[in-house]
C-alpha cells in the first residue's frame, strides 16, 4: 500500500530511529523502514501508531487511488546512475494545509530565479526547529527578511541574509516564521 510515512517523517526532520522511538510502544527503525516501503503490511494498528507518533491524522498517511505517483527509474549514488533493485513508486510530497509559497525572481545563494519555495509556518514556540535553516521572517509594513536563522535569544533572533557579503540582522522575534521545506525548480 502506497503511503506518505517517509515524506512526512522527512518533512519533520526525523530519522527512522527517531520515529521508531516515538511510537507507543517503541519499535525498530528497520520496522518503520519496511512499513514506509511497503515491504511490511501497513495494518490499521500500525497506521494509528505511526500517525500518533508523527502527530498527524492517520488519513494523512495514506495515498489515495487518484494521487499521482511516478516510477523510480534510476538512483544516483557514489558509483554513478543505476537501476533500482526493486520497483518503487514515489508519491510527490504532500503539502500541508496552511503552507506558504515564496517565488525567487532573482538568484540568491543556492536558489535560482524562478524557484518556488514551500514554507511551513511556525509559531513562536516552534522557532527552535528552524535553527540553521532558511526562513522567511515577516517585518513591519509588509516587508520580509529571508535568510538563515543563526540564533535565538529570548525575543531576538539573528538571521543571515543569503546575499553575498551580507551582515547578520538582529531583529525582534515575529509572531511567526516560514521555514523552507520544499523547493520546486523548473529545469
């Protein structure tokens, strides 16, 4: 059964071992990996345990019959491009409700003109999850600052803009941040 366990786990920055430990009762990373890939059957019990560990509805983890999937045709590793050892269908990452989108009209840092960044909106209590990640920070008068979140200190944050020779900015912490989670690039 096609599922979104891997995509959601990676969106949350969790390893297989992290998710296995969060399950109640805990399980092994190997079991989680087998459930993600469909090697092991995803029963209703497993579905509910993993959904609780990821703090999502169990319905969110399931792929629908109409959901688009693509066949994995090649893997690039240290030995070059190779054919996968088994058939695998890849579902695109599911975007969650309330995500934000930002378009790059110029190239900045590792981003190119035309890139679209999907951002998860974080409230103040979750800002620590965005440390050392690229964030969009709202500013007064409809402005924003985009850069790497370097540090948090009480109600202040340090952001390093991604433009060349930029100096870090120390700003008052806003009510929310957008942390970049997905990049969409047309080739």
